[in-house]
C-alpha cells in the first residue's frame, strides 16, 4: 500500500510539471487544446493526490509504520 502512495505522488509530480508548462506554451502559441489539456491534468492531479492521501490514512489506521 505504501508503494501505491509513493507512485501516486511521483506520478503527480511529473504531471504537475506538465500542468505548469503546457498552458504557458498554449498561451504563447494561442492553442486552446493545450490549455484544455492542462485543465484536465489538474483533475488527474486531484485524483492522484487523493489516492496517495487515502493510502497514507489507511496505513496510519492499521498502524503500518514501516519504511
């Protein structure tokens, strides 16, 4: 379960870089599809961070303090 949280956070970090960079490129080149893609990326970030938080909460409740 801790691996799930770890990979969720790692994937969220990579997607957050995408979400920061792509709208800037979209605005600069006037491409609305890039801006819309970044907006959907924010929703993915919400899901990934929520999943990592629930994994952390679960591990806390079952008292799994390894790693």
